[in-house]
């Protein structure tokens, strides 16, 4: 049926029609009088049944709309057609309690005898607008950039994060081509790539495996990751939702980490080859000198040669400790099913626990899927340290293991002398000991523990016990295999 045609029916049909329409509806004459309305309409606007019959429709309009309503109604009746009222405008209705509600209205002319009446259907769009506003707020305050682009490549929307990312305000972006955000070398090919995407639109990451960059307002480029999603907007137009993340900080950290690892690998090679060889040569020379010394050689000379030998041995031990620390940064990828109780028993069998020491176990976890060697190494170091640095012949160790969210929480608690507060922050650093009196200690064990824990997604800390003597070392170890630490 053409929009300029209208239905013709009698009053009985009209009365039946108004009550079977599945939305709020009313019949209005050319004077704006409501002849019939259904219960959905009265419920929507907060009136009792029959309260709106013969009322003027202006009763349902906010005051600001009433002055122009009569002329708009006359214009419609002069050329009646089926259409949506006020398309593109924000319309409101007035409820009985004075509350305004946003609405959409459909108009349909109906001929009854020689009169033209209007069937008006009304939809309360409060919930839809509220949901739309929640969506817009969520998108606008998202921690990553969001763009909406037309198939012609024109920017229709940009959120705050994207504006901040590129250094533009929203007015500088809306209505402009997306190419303004691209480095010049990409612009020539971009339209072809966009057309190819529009022909076969999918939800995907853009330029996977490529080093993508965008152009800041100040002319500098920065690395990005982009996600694309096609959708149809409220006007039935095809659009593209673009999510964008500035990965400058991540790239900088990756480069710094890569440089650190490269330097450490180079150091490891030098320590392994260039330092050990001269030390072995010095050690051999000392042996030859000892062999060539006369039997009546002065004691001071022999003593000095022995002192040199001791220093060479210490230097070799230092190099070995440095290599141990470097190797602790390598991920152990061999995953096994570990029985926690058996693991603790194995570690205790390797540590020389004095006869007068007691060990209390509180293990509430059965098994763990993890790399065995690094976890075993850390626990062995923590338990042996608790024994080695104890100041009494009689001591007590408490070893606990609990589930804590996505981690296992190991605790090794002793009743020894504790750690001075001034030393708490440095005991996990390389070559740091609690006191200068620990001449036999290398100061590397706890730094290796920390490096092993962090490499495998865990962490380690220590605190002095509040009510008792001694300290408690805490080790958090991942319960689950993760891609970011086990790939």
C-alpha cells in the first residue's frame, strides 16, 4: 500500500483494532481529541482505564511542545500518510504524575465515513536510551581507543582514550578521513585494504605479525595494535568498529628486556670463557712455583702463595655463582605432576637437618602441574638457609602450603635470630648478606630464588615474625600453566 493511501473502516472495527494492537495506541480526531485508547497506553502513562477517553491529546504533551502541536497536526491532516512522527528528533510524553518519558510515535491515517482520524502508536524508549547511554559511557571511558568508521573511511565516533592517544580533540576527528591517523606511506594502499575488508568483513586483528604504527598529531609515529569488527548502526548503515591500543610502553619494555637479556648472555659467555681460562692459568702457575721452591723456603713466601691460591679459588667460585644466577633466568619448560608432600620430603632429605631441630608440616595441597627443578631449588635454599643461619643448637621449622587464588603459598618459618630491618630490602639482591660477619656466605642463594620465582610467574618475600623469634619466607608459585610464562 502507498504511504499516501489510508485505511477505511467503521467505528466498530476501529474499536476492535485499538485493543488488539500489541503496543500503546490511541485514536485521535482532527480536533486532537482522544476517541479510543488501549490499556497499554494508559498503563504506560500512569492513567486508570477510561481516564483518557475524550481528553485532549495536548494533555499528554510537555508544555514546550503544546504551542506548535496544533499547526503540526493540521499539516499532517492536510497530507495524511503513514509515517513516524518527528523522525530524528527527541520526543517526550507527559505521564499523569508529571514525569517526562522519551517516546517514539507512529502515525497512520484511518478514514471513518467522511472523517480522517489518526491511529497513533507510542513506544516508551526509556530503557533503550538508558542502555544506549550506558554503552556510550562504557565505550567513551574505555581504557583503549575506540573509533567508528563508515565504509567510506569517514570517522563517525571517537572516544576519549583515542583522542588522548592521538593528541586531537573530538571536533578535529569527526567527519574527517581515517587516513589522517595513518603515516603517509600507508595512505595510498589503505583504501584498497579497506574495500577488501568491507567485501569480506570479519572480527579480527589488523596486520597480525606486522609492525603497525599510527601518526600522532605532533607528527611522531607510535606502535599500535588494532581490532576490527563490522556492524550495522541504528540507521541501517554498515560501519566498522575499530579498537586501538597504544603499545609504546610495552614495546619499550620489550626492547629493554631484550637488551638486558642480550647483555646477560654476553656476560655469561665472557665469564664462562674469557675469565675462567686466565684463572686456571694462574692456578697452574702457582702449582709450578710451589714445586720449584726450595725446601727451606721462608714461611712467609709459602703463606703468600697459599693466600693467592685462596683468592683464585674464591674468584672461580664467584664466576660460578654469577653463571648460576644467569642460568636462573631461563625458563624450565618440562612440566610434571608434582606431589607436594613428596617434594617437601625430598627437599628435607637433601638438607642436613640437625638432630635437635624439629620440622612441622602443614600441607593442604596434594598435587601441582609445574616445572619441578626451579620449585625444588627455591624450597631447598629457603629451608637450608633457615638451618644454616640459626643461632641455637635447638630449633624449629614450620613448613606450610596453602591454595591462595591462582597461587600456591609456601611458608618456611623458623625461630632463629631474625633479620635486621635494615637488611630486609637487600637480602634478595645479588651478593648481599645479612651481616659482614657471614664470610662464608656467597650472597647469591636468595637472589637466585627470586630470579627463579619471577621467571616462572611467582614471587618471594620475607618478614620477621611478630610474636615469635625468627622469620618467615613466603613463596607464591602459580597453580596453573600460563601462556605468558610457559610458552
